[in-house]
């Protein structure tokens, strides 16, 4: 299969470079088109993939900081609210489990924030690494 050098865009009416596609949302041809990103209101392609990668990693940093702060606050609450949970030697594990769960249930929004930011940080990290691996 040979590559046609005279590939004309139907909408733009000019000869497109290799590996370019026409974006229907931006109404222009984009070289090395990846996708149209609604967050940056532009197409991600050859000219701005480095900006999009910086955008992803800045959000990763912000999300990871929220993860660390929620972990720190949760650890402080756990140690403060359940001092006697770790100091007093309970013979009954049921009482210890009950007190531990009570701390988590009383702070359920913080626990949810901790897990959500952990999941989102992991997903953004993997997405950023795949961008670096694909475009170098």
C-alpha cells in the first residue's frame, strides 16, 4: 500500500500533511491528531502535545498533594480520636474493631476523599506515562 502525497481535505480544501486529520469541533486540520480535549478547548496534536502533557502532570501534582494532605489529616484524626485504642490493651478484638470503624465512619467524607484522590492520582500518572511513551 502506497501513501498518496496529494491527499486533500474535503472541508478545508487544501493538501493535508501526513498523519493529519480534520477536527469537526475546531473545523481545522491538525497535524499528528490525537484527540479533541474539551478541558483545553483545543485539539491535541503535534504542536501542543507538550503543553497537554504539562497540563496532565500539573493536575497529577495537585491531586497527589490532596491525597497526601487527606492521608495526613486522617492519620492525625485516627491517632487523636483513638488514643486509647492503641494504648489500652484490649483483650476483645471486637471492641477494638468497633472503635476503629467508628473513627472511619465519623470521618467518612475524608476517607472518601483519600481513596478518590489516590485513584485519580494513579490514573493520571498512568495516562501521563502513556503520553510520554507514545510521543517521547
